[in-house]
């Protein structure tokens, strides 16, 4: 039975559309769990791109297989094919369609990036830690690891780059601010609001607005949390930041996504997204108890866990070196003022 070409083309178009939509609606089969308020937007963009890519893949491969079968060389046929020199309308069509697709994806991507806070004009934040106000601009500066004010500062402050607050949160300070320092081959997290408590893993409460101030101490790194769908380069001499709100409690990997040396693959740690109760318990575990003889009305100044103010930066960090796998030379580079380094 001969099927009219118009009906056959219509059926093929319907089949192609259904396959594309199925691939675009089932993208979650290819992605890890979604755990932030912005990850759904990134997934939506990924689904749209997968829909288009699946359709183009089926169309191109289908046309290729059809041409191989339909126009294959017949036994005994040694003649040349027809001398086709081009088809202007067809070339315009297959140039215009990809151009329109790329433009549509660019506009969609811009909208997603804006909704994630990528266009926050106050991206460097206005809170404590690395952010400071100077001449009407929010500037980010590298903060000492122990949260004190006596660390060496870079020669010039710079505006932080990266994801800032979402449009509905712009101008509002984050609920939690953490300074993140990347060095070969570890991530170190400093909590200014907890008297400079330092940890080798990142603790954040679920549902709270969190800002990470990121700095690289040696070479280029990339701070990546796959389940959050966010990634930000840690650039030597250039402060960067990420701002997010975790929506699902759990433990998720933090990966360095930039080749940073021989042990780059081992530069991994964990972000622990905890319920408010679990987070409060962790805070209580790292904050020292008040000394005897003091009352709640006149508590002792809280000190950094497992350390005292009498310790130097090097002595303080040495207590974490074994657990974090940081060499003594890296500790010295981290705590030595920039002007004194060779």
C-alpha cells in the first residue's frame, strides 16, 4: 500500500515531536536530585535544550539512515551520481532554523540567569566577612581565616563576581554568610557569625538564604555542587560569590571542577544541609561552653572551637591539617601576608 508523501511526512513529524517531548520531560533520569530553589529553573532550561537536541538528533540520524538505504549503490551500477551543486532555499532554511533556536535559548538562558541572581547589581553583598562598603560600592576583600581583623589584606579591593541575590531578595542581607577558601587540595569554611569557627565541611540550615564568599589561595579552582546546579570559579586575586537557598536536607558533595594540580580529583568535601534543629545542635557543638562562675547575663566571649586567641594563625590551623589533609607548607602560605611571600 502506497502512503501519500504528505501523510507520511505528517506522521513522521508527529513521531519526532513525541520523542522530543518525552526526552525533554524525563530529563530527571540524567540529573542528580534537585536541592535548591534555583535548581528547578536550571533543570527547566536543561529540559528545553534536551527537547531540541533530541529532535535534531532523531531528525539528522533518520535522514542519514534513509539516505544510506534509499540512495545506496545498486549492484552493477558504476555510474556517477547527479551533479547537484547546491540548493539555496534549503541552505537558507538550515541556517535560519539553528539561528532562531540559538537566539531563543540565549533569551531563555538570560532570563534563568537573572532569576538566579546573576544580574544582582549588589552581587558582592553588604554583610560581614569579605564584603565592605567603600565610596558607594560594595567591595569584597579577603578575610583572615580565623575571622579576626588583624589579617593581611590585598593591596586593592575588588567587586565580587558570581551569583548574587535573586530579584525578590536583592538589597536584603543573607541569613548566613560563609567565607570559602580553596587551596591545593581542600576547601576551608569560615563562619564569621560564629566567631570565626573553621570547618572542613560546609554546614547550612535548610530554607535559609546563604551567601558564600569564595577566594582562591593559590591557583584557579571551581566550587561546584551538582545537586544545587551552581558552580563558581575561585580565582586568585578576584573575590567571587554564590548565593542560594537549600530546599532539601541531606549531605551533598562539593567538587572542584577546575583542574588545579596533581591531586585535583581528591579536592572534594561535603555540604551538610540540616534542619534548623540539627544546625543549632552543630553550632552548639562547635561553640565553647561558658566558663564556670559566669552567668547568662554576662557570658564569656565565645572563642573559636578547639582554639584560643593566644594562638597564631599557623598554630590554629595546624590542628585542622591532619583532618583536612593540608600540608604544612600550604598552611604557611595561607597565613603569611602577601607582601612577605616570595
